[in-house]
C-alpha cells in the first residue's frame, strides 16, 4: 500500500480527534464560568462603631440602635427672675427678660465671693490668643481675663484708694490693646432716680446731691473717637460716675467695657419727693447702707438686655476687675449676660501675681 493511501486514511481520524478535544475544552470552560458567576460573594456585614461622641465631647460604647449624627438639642431660654446678693444682705427681682438663659438665672446667687469658688486664684497673667466669637474676635489675656474685643473702653476708678494702681493697670491693658480708650473718673457709683440712671443717656430733671470731681483722663492717650466721646460724656460722668459711663457707652461702638475699681461705692436708688430733694430708698454702698431689697427699675432690665446682645456678638461684653470686694449683684448679672468675666486683682497690692 502506498504512502499516499495511508495519509488519506489517517486524515479523517485526525480531524475527528481535534473536534472532540475542542468540544471537551469548550464544555470545561463554560462549566468554569458558570461556577464563578453562580457562586455568592461574601460581604462583610456592617458593624456599628465601638464609640460615639456626644455633643459635650465625651465618648462611650454605642449600641446598634444609636444614631451616629450629633444633633444640637435646643435649650429653653428663660428670663432671669431674681438676683440675690447675700454678702450685701440684699436681693433684686428683675422682670422677664428676652434672651437671658436659665443658666444665668441660676448663677446670680452671690454666695461665694465673685461667683466662683477660688475667687481669682490660679489664673496668673498670660498673653496670647484664643477663644474667638461670632465676630471673629480673639481673646487676649489681661490680668487673668480673656478679653474678646477689637475696640475696648476702660473705666478706671480714680478715688484715692485706687490711684496707686492705675498706671500698672493701664500698662497691662495697653500691652494687649494699644488702642484701648482709657477713661478716668472719680469713684464707681451707680445712681438712679425713678426710672433712669442719673446723668445717663435718657436722664432729665434734677439730680440728687452727689460728689463730683473732674476727670483725670489723659486726652492724648485716647483715640480720635475716644477724644470725641470724652467731649460728649465728660460732664455727665464727672457727676454720674460709673453708672452714667456704662449707660452712655452701651450705645457706642465698643466690643468690651472694662471696669477697674474696689466697688465700695455701690448702687444707690432715689425716688422723687414732692416735698424737696429726692429720697434715697436703697443703697448697698459700704459708706451708707439703706434698705435690704433693691427695687425693680426699668433701667436694670435695659442693661441686662443690652449686655445679653454681647454674648451673641451684637453688643459689648462686660469685664470687672476688683481690687477689694466683689462687684454688686446687678453688675455681676450683666457680666454673666454678656459672656464677659469678673475677677479679683487683689494681688496688685503686693505686686505678686498668682502662680
């Protein structure tokens, strides 16, 4: 048999084997694809986080039912109703005031010096920045208080007992706020007649007989705006002291009102008398006390409302530095309303700041 005949017989067998192999491989490939596509993909179940952060900044284990989004819960705002001043044996009941929180109402009790335990201790004097507010103001530390402001007005009590410390206090304030307007008037009296602060912004009529003294403000150290302001308030504040100064500056463009005093002059309230001079019905002054309960007057609510705006960046904050005794309860209430600060600087007498 020839070679050509053998090749002709083997050719059909080779093609048949090839097609069979191709079919088997195709079946295996299809089976492999089916296995891959039909097999379920294991998905790692979602687990709750071990911790969640509360609005106050604390953390604790979280359960499967707890939400992860922190929501601000609105707090009911109530007006302050009564201020008690135990160290002066007096109290004041204020009408319902818009924007004064219940936290302030509870903080008006003045049983522990300046309203905080450890009055004025452990603060020291440090300088720097921090504590911004809604107006993007930055707090700079002056004698232990972070004063948040760009424009600052200062009231220095220039009575005889305060004069040795005025230059030191001025230097500390000017170090952080070179453009602060520093006003110097005699004493730190807050005096009202009927419904108005004596020599305040809305005062008209005959004032009670008060001690008067010329201002010791240094005009050259004021800004241009400060000099113009002094020309408008000089006479009123020489007669009306601290009360007239606060009442008039509440309407000025300052971010902070700073008061340095021994706060011995106190608050005095007079009523008109048809038979003669006004009658003193209340005084918590160290020099002459009258009555035990401060009468409610419209100007008190106006002050609280004005300083409450300071806490939201729409008015001034109030800062009180006391050399001797805690400020009066109403003044401290204004501090609380504004978000300012009130502290003792009695260490100035020794010249050694606290550590």
